[in-house]
C-alpha cells in the first residue's frame, strides 16, 4: 500500500476556528494535514468571515450558528441565519443551555432554536451540531422524532437515558479531549455506539498541555477510543472517519 492510500483523515466535528488568534493558520493546518474540520460559528453576522477563509478548502466546512448563550441578544439575526441556509449544509453551534436561570431568556433561547430547527427541516439534508448543557431532555423534545437531517450532539453531558433516546433516533455524538478526562465523560463515551462516534475539540475552549486545543488534538481522543474499544489506533481512526463520511454522504 502506498503511503497515500494508507492515510486516514482525522475529524474535528466542532471547532470555533474564528475564535483563535490566527484562524487562517488553523484552517491551513487542517487542510494540509487532512483533518475534516467543521468550523462552527456563534452568530450569523460572523459566519461570512469563516466562510471566506474556508472557501475552496477540501477539509474545512463553514457552519452557520447562533449559540444559545447569544440567542437572547442576537435573536434578531435568525432571519440572517435562515437565508444563509442556502449556502451551507452545516448548522451550528445552536442549541439550548439550561445553566441560564432567567426564564424569559430561556424562552427566547427555545424560540430561536425552534425556528432554526423548523427552517433546517424544510431542507431535509442539514447537518446540525448542537449544544445541550443541562438541557438534553429539552433539546430532544425540540428536535422531535422525525427531524429529517443529521444531528450531532456536541459535548453531550446529560443523563444516559437521554443518550439512549438520541441513539434510538440515529443521532451522532462528538467527543473532545476534556470529556475523556472526566468520569462522567468516560461513562458517556462508553455508552455511545461505535458507529455514532465523532471526535471534536471545541477549540479554543478546551485545553491540552496548557494551551488551547487545535484540530489535530483529536488524536488524543482517538487513542482513548482505541483503548476503550480494544482496537489499534489506526482502526479507531478509520471508524471515526467512516462515521463522518457516512454522515456527510447520506442525506438523512
Ligand atoms: Mn462550542
């Protein structure tokens, strides 16, 4: 086998490329190393910059989002997000965050999330990367049982009963280096079927060796999965790559 044929791309299914000091450098590194990188954004108004940086790249996809923690202040940007659905299949970071205590803010979060889900459903082939901190049940309720598209629950930390529901609905889960260092995260990873597992960094919000994680750091998750699954690192890497490819290839 040639070296090229043996090459399996890594996958960073949730990375805030635009929030690093040098976004272009992150994108260039993903492109030259062959790391499938979903460049999520937190508001429609900042999507354009990431989209420009990712233009023409084979491994980097720009994703339009409206982060739940910005939903209240940026609710007026939902229309912008809706029109940007014409130019990308990838949507995120979106979702709900129940660490927010203000009832009104939570209601707006939910309304914004519902509107985005509704618009995405009309396309049928959107790939969503979803935040669900202390809100996994509400996120599952909002998505419902017949959402036509792909769902990735990013950094899932909810109860295993909600995880089972998500598995039954065909959802994917993206796992980062911080998750595999916590007991709860390890318990969750052990419960995710191998054919639904993706890797992510959520960089630059996660740290490794006292610096912000970058897409290549998903290798640490791959090594952990190899141990968990009792397979070699190459096989774990191939499984995650196959999952990503299947998710992207098949429309719903
Ligand atoms: Mn994130």
